[in-house]
C-alpha cells in the first residue's frame, strides 16, 4: 500500500462527530498540506470531518482512503477490505449486500479482477447512490475497494485509482 495514487490519504473512519473536527485539523496538519491563497480552510476541514465520521460501506471495511489532494481532488472516500472467499464469487458480490442493486457498468481486469458501477440503495424506497466496487482475487481472498457516493462524475474521475488501489 506504499504506492497510493496521487491525492489519496489514509484516514480513520466512523469517528464520533464530537471529535471529528479536531481530528480533521490534526490530520490535515500532519499531511503536510498547506492552504493556498484564497483557500477555504473551513470547508476543507468540514469535508475531512465528514469523511472521518462516515460509516463504512460494509462491516468488513478495514481501512479508508480520502481523495483530498492532487490536481483534481474529489473528496471521495474509498473503503478497503479483504474477504476470504473464492474468485468465482466476484460478480455475485457486486452489490456489497445492498438491498437494491442495479449494475450499470463493468470492467474485467487483466489480473482476473472485476470493477463494477452500480446504483444501490439500502431499501427499495430509499434514496440511491452509486457504488464503484473493484474486486481483485488473490490466494483464496478478494481485495475490495468500495467508493460510494451520489456524484457520478467524481466516481468516474477516480475509477482508475480505485483499480490501482485494489491491485495493490
């Protein structure tokens, strides 16, 4: 995981809201980021705090990355997990256990992995979001990167990064 694509920062997740803002300030300071002229620091801190407090896509999420830097920072969150299951389960797991899943786009990767973009919702009548899920099998396990958001353009902007992260 030492070769993250440009702009991604590892962060904690599911942080209590009452400590998230202070943690966001410390995290941004530790990242070495410097506010440029005209930067809206309060908005950046609020975005970081929101990324820190957000619950994981699945209960198996082990780590989180935040796309906050680089030439086109989207503010998106990528949840990382490993599931011990066979490679032939990848297509069936495209929906990450959401109640409503409508797969919109797929990409088969050269290493046997699979990327999918789905419209998902926790219930049939609930608001929908887009889930980019990249799954890469390796030795009886599957490495997973989940990017869940309502901004389809931003998800498209990080598609290649999500694939690179999942491929390790």
